[in-house]
């Protein structure tokens, strides 16, 4: 719903950046499922883009389940 609003991308980014690490890890788990569904893939890609833009590779490597998530995201991304 946020993405459909004016400045939706910016608001999504602000909301994602406010999340704690454990919340971002949970979102990452949802992204894997969302990204495989054509109804939600664009939203998933917007969140993935935000995470990749604002998290360092070292901090992403600290996420629980990051390896499995990346392996699952790659074929659809």
C-alpha cells in the first residue's frame, strides 16, 4: 500500500530503515516467498533494493538465514 502512495518509495525506505536487525531478518524471510509470486514480486524487489542500498555487505552477512535467502532470491531476481 505504501508504494501506491505519492513518494511511496521514499516512505517504504524510511520504514525499512527504522526496523531492528531481527525485524529485517524476518522481512528477508518473507521476501523469498513474495519474490516468487508475480503479485508481490515488485514489492519484494523494492524492499530488496532498499536493503542492498543501505546495509553493508558485512552487516548483511550477519543476518540469520542470509545464505539460504540469497540462494532462493537469485533465480527470481
